C-alpha cells in the first residue's frame, strides 16, 4: 500500500521485436499511511507524458507536477537516450511511428504497476510526442501494436496539425473510442494557421469528430509551455512542410492555463483519483 509520495527513475521495455530499454521518471501520488484498519486501496489513473524533438525538459515535469498534485500517477520517458540520439530536428528518429512501440511499452509498464488502474491510462505529448499521441489514438496503430489495450484518453499539444492525412505514416482516421483534447498555439509556425486544429477535426468523419475537443492558446508559439525557452530554430517540417525558421517562446500565463486544462481534461476523461476523493472527504 502506498504511504508516501514516490518519485524515482525506472526502466521499461519497448514492444519492438528487439526491445529497447527506456529510462523514465515515475511519480506516484501520496496515499494513506498503512494502518491496522486500512482497507483495500483503490488504484489511481495514470498519464504517460511524451517529450518533443529536443528530448526531456522541464516542460514535461511541469505537467507531471500538476497531475501528481491532483492524484495521478505519471511516467516521463526519455526516448532518445536509448537510441543514442542528441535531439533536435537532426537528432530525432526519422519517423514518429517507429517510437510507438515505446509508447505502448510504457502503457504496459503502467498497467502492471500496483498503484495504477490499468483501465485508466492516458497519454499526452508535445510536438514530436504530440504526434505520437495522435497516432496512438488510431485503431491502425493501437490495434497492431497493443491489441485490446488502447489508451483511455489523449492530449496532444501542438502536434503539427498540417501533417495528418498528408504525410505518409500520419494517417489520422478510425480513432479508438476515447476522448482526445487537441491543444495548439495561435502563433505556431509549424501550422501557420490558428485554426489548424479545428480545420483538421472538421475534415474527419462524424464518429471521429465526436471524440475530439480543441483548444487554441492566443499569443502562443510552439513550445509556449517550456519554461525559459526563447529561441529560433530551423526545421524542415515547419511552415506546413516548406521548412524554415520557427520561433519557440515561453508564455507564462498560457503555461499555467494549460496545466489547469490538462488536469481538468484528465479528471473528466479518467475520473477523479481515489486520492482526490479521500482528500475531498477529509476537507469536507
């Protein structure tokens, strides 16, 4: 039984035919201290948090802390170190699809954890990791890599909306039966269109559209939620595939709002954790 907050580094195996060993930070929220009258402990929902092209950063940790405080288990993998990659547009995998066995391997790891409810595991990600979150929501990838074990909710953040159903391997149709929140920034230069998310959703079938909500943060660039970032980078995938310079700039207010939105979305999608319910009863 959990008695104290748990934050430590772990490894899990990817679902490749030759598995990778992926390092990750696991956070388990504080539960009740063991005692003679303690009954069976309810298990908590969990959220897998995927980094972007640059690799692990404080961005993922910010969301993890917000979710941890709300009673969620979180897992933040480092998908680049096991591949010997440095990150950035030249140091990331050639395709997002080749990282999906990592994503579903992480889900399997969480499902086996004694603190986690295996039916309430979600995934969110940023940029490259946002694309992975989008693709993991499709039956084509989910059923092939992890039959009978889809994620229960998805939150892709600025996942280059222009690429879907245009770039090979980015087919976004036939979604699993789970809610998806698509978050974008109005000034994101990968899409060059503040309505890129809603336009993508409008192009889908009615059944897929029904599973998706969108949210656009005004005055927000790519990586608006990465503390301290204020750079211009080159990426061949920017400007709807034309390539060129991309502004990445932190927006403090939008970051705080996005953390709150994240917690609210997963609370609704996965249900409040037993930790939250106990806290509410205690404070009431």
